[in-house]
C-alpha cells in the first residue's frame, strides 16, 4: 500500500510541474505580464475621494518656511495660501529623474494655465550650487510661465528639514550616485489651506504622493510603473473646486 501511495504522490507532483511551473516561469520572464500586474495594482486607485494625511491623528500641514525664488524674492508658506500647490524636490544638474519630473510639471502648468489658484513649489536639494541665477536659467530653459511656480533655494538645513519632516520625501547628498544627490521622484499635493492631500487606494489607504517620473505619453515605464499624472490632474481640479 505504501508503494502505491508513493507512486500516487509522485504522479501528482509531476502533474503540478508540467502544468503550473511553466506558467510561473513565463509570468516571471514575460515583462508584459509583469507590467500588466503592476498596472492592475495602480488601476485600483478607483476611490477618488481626497483625504488628509494624518500623523498622530493630526492633519499634515506645511510649516513655516522662508526661501528665495528664481527672481531672488523671499517666498514663504503665505505665498501659497489660497492656492492648490504641487511640490517636488529636485536639483538643476540632476542627470536622472529631474528632467522628466520638470517636464510633467510643465504639462500641469499648461493644463491649468488659466487658473490663478494653481501653483508649483520646486525645492532644490543642492542650494549651494543652485543660486537664484541658476534657477532662473533653469526656469527659462523649461519655458516656465506660471508666475506662481517658484524654484526655491536657501538654507540647506531648512530645505532638508522640509523634505524629511514635512513632506516625508527622501532627499540626501550621495557622492556615489550620478549628480551627487538622490531624491524621491514623487509629487506632493497641497490644498488651499496648506494641508497635504491625496486620494485613497482600493483598500482605503491614502496613496500620499503621486509618481512624477512617468509621463502621460509613456503610460507605463520600463520597470512597470504606471503614470499618475492623469490622476494628479483630476485631483488638482477637485481641490481647485473646493
């Protein structure tokens, strides 16, 4: 009886290997299938209600800051009061993700060009090099026309404090990476009262940030990440209407 049992078990294992193992291997190898899986996960962002980011039960709000923009004007959090603002961290000589992030922000600039209540705040993480003059040239090179798109520089500790403690977006100096700095490729969305907002995923959790490194034209990046500029555009409009 034991002999027959072993034979039966072996047959079942063999059958599993013939039917299922090739499917698993194909799923790993087939990048289209992997991309579709990632896309399906992103497409679960169907809950379009915009919530607040809560830290210890408190709504996350942008703190006070004072930095210079590309026109050498002092800009504070009060300059963004009453405006829906997209926030990013970047640096002028970034050779990797910054150009694509800025391009996506330019797209948003054009989308909401007729609305005076739309703003962008781009904080440089290399303030020692990124002076107002260099930021001005960067803005001109990217055809920035929104008067409320401020490229902000100044005290390094203040900027890194904003990234780490206020927006919880990764940013640090690293001489071992291209450009010497690395940072998050995400955008934060801030409402007219200065609170960070985002939509929820299918499980009721806030997505917190919006992917800024994949364009509308790409739709899906080589690594399978889906663009989120389209949903960010919708959410900006919702906040503008609040």
